[in-house]
């Protein structure tokens, strides 16, 4: 049996090897060419492991600086007891007021999950979290002091999206030159799944037209546990009961070029079960997964990082495709398989993920 430390070491060794690969001339040349020629090659920050930290728990909050997770979500919602909501907001606000590591992060490494839109709890979250203390603001740029990314749970209707944007806009109206606020919505109710297209279209069009691109819909999170409660399903290890919802969410997110984060694996001591579910999610097209314990992070990040074999396969295929195109063959054999345009696109997808990870 390999210890957890041993596994972490193995993982780090593997990552160093990928880094070496990434630095190789061949990859840089290829990926630069792909990035500059391909408008769909939008490389944003990675979100392989998305770690929840209850906002009310000071000790756990100190761990946000030591985790390898691509993204940390300081929680004001279901990880926080009702009688600790105010404390959670204050502790998170205090981090933005005082900690340079949180302040200096420009994208989404340190995010906050607020309470569901159209609730008094969410109004209070927005009021506190987006309101730096005036004496601190005097000596600091407003952009350093605000969350750069928020997660909005239980989003079920486009009305909730309108409410959210209105409330955020109202709270932020006195500040100029704000950088874009990234948003993740949760799909975790049956009605949310039915209304998904409408929710996405409303968020995209409002943020662009009405709010002058102040908000950026970055992606969706699949709230599997709330979803199970809502559809009255029983959670199983293989997640069979969630197949349709997972696939529908992936298709819609990919249709609109959004990130899509897979479900939580609540049996947090079972790392093997976690690995199986992470790899399944990665194969299905998810861009990352929610985790609830620091011990889950490395397994998750590794599963959402293309293996050396996949990178080699993609690089070789792209080169072979180039050569065959020049010689006039649209379809050809590569490593025993028929390859044509869709395989090229799949190979490019692998490099897109590599590019994202490299940005971290
Ligand atoms: C499913 C639906 C959802 O909404 S999921 C999101 C809401 N739920 C959450 O946020 C729960 C987050 N996780 C946790 O609170 C804890 O991991 C739970 C599950 C309670 C287990 O905690 P605990 O008994 O302390 O675990 P442990 O002794 O194995 O912890 C070892 C060290 O790691 C720390 N730790 C644990 N979890 C976190 C976390 N999420 N973020 C940051 N740090 C964490 C513990 O404090 C402990 O630290 P230390 O070694 O004592 O210094
Ligand atoms: O919020 C997450 C969930 O699974 O519910
Ligand atoms: Mg939930």
C-alpha cells in the first residue's frame, strides 16, 4: 500500500515530467500555432479541483493558502450553519480587507459561494462581501478588495439571474473601472435543469448588453446532492441516477463555451472511489470537480490533467494530420485507428487543458 505522502510524491514527480514536456519546443510551437489560429481556443484559468471551505471556520480558512486546489470556494451557503452566517461573511470580508494573497489574485483562485438569489441571506452576503471598509479602501485599489468570482447556488429561473445582477450592480454602482466579476451558477434543482437554456441566455445577454460586461458567466456547477434531494433519488456510488442531468449540463455548457464542474464525492476517505468518479467525469467532458476535503485535491487535480500518454497521442496525431492534409488525405490510420477531423479536434482539446494547467 502506498501512503498518502507517497502518492502525493508520485503525483508531483509526474507533474514535473509534464512541465518538462510542456516546455518542449514542439509543444510550444504547436500550441502557439493553435492558439493564434483558432478562435475557440479561449484559455482561461484552470478549475480542476474546486475546494469548499466553510467561511465560518477560521482554522479551515487558513488552509486556503496551502492547498494545491486550482480554486478555493469560501462558503456562506450549505457548509455554514444558519446561526453562523453572519460570522462567515465577516471572516471572508476580513480576508479581502487584510490578506494580500487574496487581494492580489486576479481571476478565480479565491471565490465565494453566496446564498441562493432572491433570499435575504444572499442580499446580506452581497451587502457585506462587496463593501470594503472605508479606511482600508483609502489605501487600496477597489479591485483588490472585492471577490473576483462568486458561486451562486440553486439557480432555477432567469428571474433569479436578473435579481442577482440587479443587486450586485446596485452594490457596485459607486465604483469605477471594476474588473469583471466571474460567476458560476449551480444547476441543482429539477426546474433549474428544465430552465437551463433560458438561464444561460439571460445571464449572457444581460451581462453583455445591460451591464456592459461587468459580469462574466464563467460556468456551471452540478450540485448533485441537492439535485438528488429535489428529484427524490437515492445517491449511489456509480451515480447512475445522475447520468441524464450530468450529460445535459455538459452539453449546454459546452454549447455556450462555459466551464462545467462535476459533483461532490462525499465519502471523502475513499480516495480510490474518488479517483474512479473523477476519471469518469473527466472523460464525460467536465472541466473539474468539487471537493470537500484537502485530502481529495491531488487525486482530483491529477484526474483532470491529461496523462503523458494522452499528450503524446495528441501531439503525434496533430503532426500526422498536418502531413496527411498536405498530401491530400482527409482520413488516415494513426496508431491503428481511423483519424479524421473530429479526432484532430479531440487532440486539440487535450492541448487546451494542458495550456490551462500551464497558466496556473
Ligand atoms: C454536498 C453539498 C455541498 O454543498 S458540499 C459544500 C458544503 N460542505 C462543506 O463545505 C464541507 C467542507 N468540509 C469539511 O467541513 C470537512 O472536511 C469535514 C467533512 C467536516 C471533515 O472535517 P474534519 O473532521 O476536520 O476532517 P479531518 O480531521 O480529516 O481534517 C484534516 C485537516 O484538514 C482540515 N480540513 C478538513 N476539511 C477542510 C476543508 N474543507 N477546507 C480546509 N481545511 C479542511 C481540518 O481542519 C484538519 O486540519 P488540521 O490537520 O487539524 O490542522
Ligand atoms: O452544492 C452542492 C450539492 O451537491 O448540492
Ligand atoms: Mg447544493
